[in-house]
């Protein structure tokens, strides 16, 4: 959305193609308290304000599920189910999605107690007991969030210390509803019509046991949504799109921003920074094409 704001503000004809509600992971974030200018704002509210700003200078928003991008004579062909969009510049801002555990019962019980979004599903677990899998920012932050609904939240982490920011750790350690199971992994999610237990293995002792729970929230990392550029040779081995600090990929006129990009910090603030840079670079790139055309003439 920031890329669209900067590109359209440079008087470029700009279109945003989305397959869902504008905002991506912002929509699934309860509270945002680390974005400058807002002491505290909900993710959906911030997404709405950003969306309105993104259209302020004439950018157009359309719904579409992009299947792939190919390039012919420098023109990018963006394929959706019912249309192909052509442009000299494409900015990829497809983000990432939560990695799955890949254990027995996960697919079967998805939506029946297995979730990857506390904001979406936490309300359905009032007065229940929950398990959160992971030890990073998302796991700890969402675990804290779930305690407003659940009676108890148990965080299962494969290490003996958390990777989350210190402020998030402190909140969890000081929350009487949060407990921890260290050095452990979930090897199976059990239940017939709904989750009723998880099988846990201690990776140091190999002890295996069932732990009763009404739901499992999984936060074990991210997977880039980069399938649309598969075959273009611009990703690393894990699928993250490789760019320089100007958001340029190895293909002229093709940029990547936000959580789909290979980088260390994936936050709202860094995504906004990426977007503003790419929107400006799009303008400079198109101006360079005009210069080349003028020289040929």
C-alpha cells in the first residue's frame, strides 16, 4: 500500500492487485504498539487508514489472485484467473504465511481447534485451555493475547529460552495465565471432531506424553509467498526474494518489498520503508526508459 502511495504520488498509473482484504498480516494483528505515530492501534484500523492513504493519489485497487508473472521484452505480464495485466514495473508485496508443523492431526483438525491466528479465533476459546507452539515474537505476543479469553495458555518451545523481544517475554512471565513447557516439540495433534490433546516429546529426555488442551495455535516461522515468481531466478533456496537496498531484484523493473523479501527484520515499519523506496524507484526506472527512448529517436 505504501508502494502504491509513492508510485501514484509520482503521477504513475498504479494498480494494486489483492486476493484478500487490504492489509495482509495487519488484518490478523490485534494491537500494534511499535509503529511510529500511534501509541496503540489495532491492526485492522491501521490497515484501513493505510488503504485509504494508498488510494489518495489515484491508485486503483482490484481483487485478483495472481498465479504467475512472466516477462516479454521487458514488459511484465501479471496473470490472474480472468485477466493479464501488463506493466513495465511490478512491485511484489505478497508477504508470507505461517509455517505448519506438518504433524499428524494438523490438517484434519484445522479450524476445529488448530489455528494460526489468535485474533481470528481466540474468541471461540473462552474459558478453555490452549497450547501455543513457538518461542518467537508472534508466539509470545499471541499467547499473551489469548489469555483474555482462555483460562490457561501453555507455550511449548523447543529450546530452554525464548527468542521473543524482552518486553514480550516479561509480559508472558508475569502473566499468571501463561505457563511454559521447555525443550519440547508437538509431534501429534489429537481429537476426533475437535482438538482434545497434543502429543509432546521432550527433545532432551525423549519422554513422550499427551497434554490435554482445547486448542493449538501454531507460530513456528514464516514461509514466503513467492510462488508467482518461481522460475525467474530471483529467490534464495528458501523462496525469499533477493533484492538490493533499492528493492531491485535481478530483473530490471521488478521489485520486491515487505515480508516476501530476504531480510532480517519483518515489521510494519520496515515494510513501509521498503514500499516507499520501491515506489520511488519505480518512478526513476520509468523515467530512465523515457530517456532511452528519446536517445534512440
